[in-house]
C-alpha cells in the first residue's frame, strides 16, 4: 500500500481541491484510491453510508475516487458551535463538546482512532492520499499533533507541501516553513507544489528554482488557477459568494455558524437563478423572490445573530410583499414558534422564541439524527435523495402539511398558503427533476441542467489540469505507487 500526504503552508491554500484532483487522476490511471484527512474542522458535513458524518471535502474526494464516503476517511471532525467550543466527532459519531484549550489535552487520545481508520483504509486500496489541516509551520501546535506532521510521523507517510501564490509571498511561505519546523519533520517533506498561479508561469521560473535550492525539496509543478473549481462543492463558508444573473432572485442568509451550505450548489448553477449571500450588516434584497435560512451548527445562537442583523425585520417585509421563505435544518427550526434546549446541547440551556412563520416547535435532545434518505416531495410527487443531520425533533400543526414524505412518514412543514416551508432534508436540490419543477413555481423554464453530471465532468477536468501541470509520475513515485 502506498500513501502520500498533502500539507499546506496555511489554511485555504487549495489542499482539498488538489487532493480531489490527485485522487481522480490516480483513479483514471487504474489505481484503487482512497482519501483521508485525520482531523478536519468544518460545519459542512456529509452523512456516510455507514451512518456517520465526515467533512464535506472528504465526501467529494471519495466521489473523485469512485467510492462511497466512509467515516474512516475523516476520523476526527471538529464542528464549531457558538459559546461552547466545538463538537468533536470521532469516527463519525459525536464524542464530546469542548473548548479549544480542552481539546489540546484530548488530542493524545485521538491518535489511536486516527491510525485505526487509516490502517483500515490502506488495507482496501493501492493508494491513500492524505490531506493535512492548517499548516505544519504552526509549530506551537506540534505537540500531540494528529493533523499534520504528528500524523505523518506516526503513520510514516511522506509529505508534499503546497503554497498558494495567489495570496502572495509563496517563496516565504515555503522556505519559511522549513526554517521554523523541526529538522525531523522537514526531512519528511519530499516535494513542493506552487498552487493557484495566474498569468505566465515562465515569470516565476527564478522563484521556483530558488525554493528548490533553498529547501532541497523537489518541485512538482506550478498549478495555474482552476476557475471551474467554483462548480464543485465548497467546504469553507468564506468561499460562498454571489452567483448567476438569472431572473429568479434567491437570497441566502450567511449565518455565523452556517452549515451544510453545499445545499446551495445546484441552485447557483441554474441559468434562471441569481443566488446571493446576504452578509452581516447587509439588508435582505427587497426584490428577492425567495429567502433561504440555511443549516446552522447553533440554531439558537444563530437566531440571535439573525436578529442582531435586523434580518427578522427584513423577513417580515419580504413576507408582507408576498415573498417566499425556505428553512433547511436549523433554518427550519428558526421558522417555528419556539426552540427548547433543556440540556444545553448547543449552548446555555433554555428556550428561545422562534420567528413564528410556522406553527411548530423544536426540542433539542442528545439523540442526533444521521441518515441518508429517499423522500417524495409532497406537492410534486418527485423523488429526492438527500440526508438528515441534526439535533432536535420538530412537531406542530403545520407538520400536517409536510414538505415531503420519507417511507410514508411526514417530513418538514408548510404554512397554510405554502409560502413558508421548512425541511430537514439536505441535498434536496441535487435532484434535477425536482429542482426544475420547484423553480418552475417562480416562473423559471426547464434548463435541462444536470448537477451530478457537471460535478463528475469538472472532476475529470481537474484531473487533466493536474496531469498537465504537475509531475504526476514523480508524485506517485514519492507515494510508492507507480502506474
């Protein structure tokens, strides 16, 4: 079994996308490949077929490998919550909720399940491509590290370091990382990649050689900016932005703990849609056809955040004008009359008045719903495949008008006039037929656009992009996988 770890000089240097592209390129070369990330921090999670949750980026990387996502691909997932720190998910299941300082003390206990998951994965395939988190140059975090060099040393995996030239200072990023890191760790690095280059790469030849000369690492290539990356699911909420210029205007509230925001991806690619993120301090557009309240890791905390922005007042005006509102997961809970958290699962114990657009109420509990489901949309009768990932159970009169049905059971709720709807279903817009029928209510014609086919096509294009600009053969040789 071969393995290689892709680490970065910092967060958001493009590691996740590179790993997805390398996974697809190696798969197309005939290798059996699996992705792995020891520790991830993200509120954008995916439900796996074995009934757990992992970071959304690892689910995309699994798709790039042509395999189903599994909890072993991301054994430690940190999900930040308001006030109470982060929820710690270990091998797909909630393990604890801790403050950052307390988590540092727990890390020594987590290396065992991390290595257990890695060893299971490597027994199933020819090659494992591992993604680091943050930067190995954060030497203050090196003790008991499970995300970067601590894992690489424990698992004896070679490392390739990635720098992002688009943010500037890539020479200092790469050379400086070597300067501050321990010699044993830098010796594990066998190559480097310069990512996200714009313009003529020949202009960087001197800088590229300087990095190689100063570090002694092999240069594996300069990767030009891949603009089609915007069509793939994003993991970082910082990547969310306005998209499209169609006649149907959809506004989504950028909550402080927004979660599972890849629900929006199929909508942003529809030619009839103009999707925009309403940032803190901005008003909800007065001419929006639909306002989406997305998922959140902290429903009561983000409801307070929503009110602090004045969005509750904007929603009232939007509703009076005849506008529609859709709440997904935590957003659905906010649309009800009240949210009760008697055990303090997402923050201080207590209750909060909801926005009151739906006659329902939610009670939080320790039991977390994690399930991949097939549902039938109530009004169109069309099938939707998605997943549920939430705390809390929602009941009330408007549940008698469900959004959908799962195995015949009612799911979600609708107001009496149908203009306000809520659902726990994530991924519902991935279904092309349903998405087209749903948008037709806003006057949009059928586009014939296929979301899943587009994602597969872009992954193939990404693999070809990396094959053209990286020394892929040398990279696979470093991993010990030659084909």
